[in-house]
């Protein structure tokens, strides 16, 4: 139920803001707005406010099918217009006004993202400290000299290092570096009076196509530093059957000394021989006493690989820090994060079109609904971050030069501005048909990706 509510609220807010952008600028330009609709199809609720802008008689509607919305303006191309109202029709407006009205929707979504990111910066969010777990064997992080336990204090590209506020901040920078093929310089805090040192994470070698867990596995930085402790143990799972209990601190598995939770997870994953689990001796500490248990994991499929699982939460919660910004810094960081997310989204779209990135990066309503529920369950700030990310995606997507989207109409107006002639009706019809077909293909791919992620 939480997932459904969070998804509906997200859709309602994002669509309402997008359409309000169109509506508000249309009214400011003197265009008569006949209907403001959230959703398509049969109207569930409709009302007409008594107090409206002069000359406006807009009907506001909430319709049955929520995946979208529209603002219907007076337009001679869609029906007869009385001579005395012709000056208020959309199609009779000057080019700059029409372009502003069309662009206002995506811009409203980007402004919403700034507001949401700013709110998160002011409220503050609990995030793990940027202390690194042991890197994945033979990964870029291990090759760069990371061994686990390092506290990353600053990071940046091309020698421009700025403070790292949390592990999530570091992950974001690694994502940017991997997808843009840029090496990331890390500054590691010194210990026992030693000076800080720098090392370079060679992300330019990756040629990453997908921002997914496999990308971070190749980098080698999967999680923050945690104690190698067993959390909740699933009833009937391999861990319970082997005698593991919540609170057990793992010191060694076989001949391998265990230092942190991420390393413990990696050793468990590797506890298989082909299709069979490998039973190993675990040295644990329980209530101040040392014990040795024979632990036999379960074998699970993860893509094409077979990995070990013990049916328990592995690793204690990491040390946390509250990341909060002041009034001015909060706004500025909101603007910067919106810009960075927009730029990354554009690059990923270009890479998908040119074949440099996988179409698996496309997500549809099922994945969005799943993330909505998960983020809402984690608290207000995580849900606001989710809304900001989706709002950026919606704004950037609508600016794509696809005929059925706002960006397509802006391309028509660019042609009109350059040539002095509007796009002919015949070409408009052809482009619209092609745009609809391409959009349907994108939606089909996104839905297929959703089903694969959630049920594959």
C-alpha cells in the first residue's frame, strides 16, 4: 500500500508542477486556457474556481489514467475561435511567447528539483561516513592502492578536490567519473599523525555503459566500512541451520581473516564450487567467547553466476554523519546537483542513442513505483531525493527533440525562427507519427526492463 500511495503522490506532484509551468506562462502571455488536466481519460473530479485571472474560465480536472496530463489552450487549429477572442488563441501568439509556454513545463520540473534538493540540504540527511570497506579483489580500487579502512576526506577531477561529505557523495562522484571516463583523485586522511595522501582511481579505463551494481563491483568500492557482524538471521536459512545468531562477530573464515562487513559478504559469495556450496569453518566471537562453526551456505543464481548466501543480514550498520547545509549553501548545492543530474541524464541518453550505453538504463512505471515505495519507507528526505531525481529526468526527457514532446515543439519553433516559415501540416503529421512510434518503442523497452528487474 505504501508503494501505491508513494507512487501516486509522486506522479501527482510531478505532473501538476509540469503542467502548471505551461499554464502559468500561458496565462502570463494572455492565452486563454480552457482545461488543466492531471491524467487522461474519464474525469473523476472537475471544478472551476470562482476567482481566476481576468478572461480565464479554466476547468481543472483530475482524470482516471494518471500517467500524464495536459493544458488545453484556445487554438484555431483545434476548433473555431470567435473573432473577438482570436488574439487570445495560442497559435496567434508571437514565436517567443509560444516557445516560452512550451518550455515552461520542463523548466518547472527542473526548478522543482532545485527546491527539493535545497529542502533536503536544509533538513539534513543521515548518510554513512566515507570510510571504505576492503575493495573487491582485482578491482580498480585495489590496483589504485586502497586496502580498506581508508577515510576519504576530499575528491575531485583534474586536481580540483573538494570535501567529501559522505559515502553517498563519494559514490556520486565515482558514478560521474565512470560514465564520463574521467579519473577520480582521492585524498585519504592520515592516521597516527601521518599526513594525508592522494591516490588516483583510474575510472577512465572502465568504459562503463550502465550505472548499476556491476559498475561499482568493477570499481571495487561497494560499501562503507562496517563491522563483520551478523544481523537478523532468516528462520530456516543456511545461517540458522549452521548455528549463526544475531550479533555474532566473524573473525575468520577458513584461513582468511575477516576485517569488515563487505569483505565478509564477498567471502560468502565466493563460498561455492561450481554448483555446490563449500562448507567452511567460521571463527566467531559471541558474548566474549570464541566459537568455531561449520557454515554451509546456499547456492543462488545472480545473473549467469552462482553465489553463496547464508540467509542473514551481513555487516553492522556503518558509522553515520548528518549532512546539512546552511541557507545559501543549501540553495547553491541544490542548483549544482540539479545541473549535474541533468548533464548526466543527457549524456546517458546520448550514449543510449549512439549505442555506447545499454538500453537497460531505461526505467518505466514499475521501477519508478518500486523506488517510490522504498524511498518513502526510508523517510522524508529519501523520498524528496527520489522526487528530485524523477523531476530532473522528466524535465530533461521532455526537452528531447522528439515531435510528441515539448522539445519537439521547440524544434519546430527553431525552424520557424530560422526560416520565417512554420512547419507544414504534412510534415507535422509525418513527424508526429514517427515521434509516437519512437515513444512507444521507448516505453516498451522501459516496461521490459521493469519486468526483468523486478521479476527476472
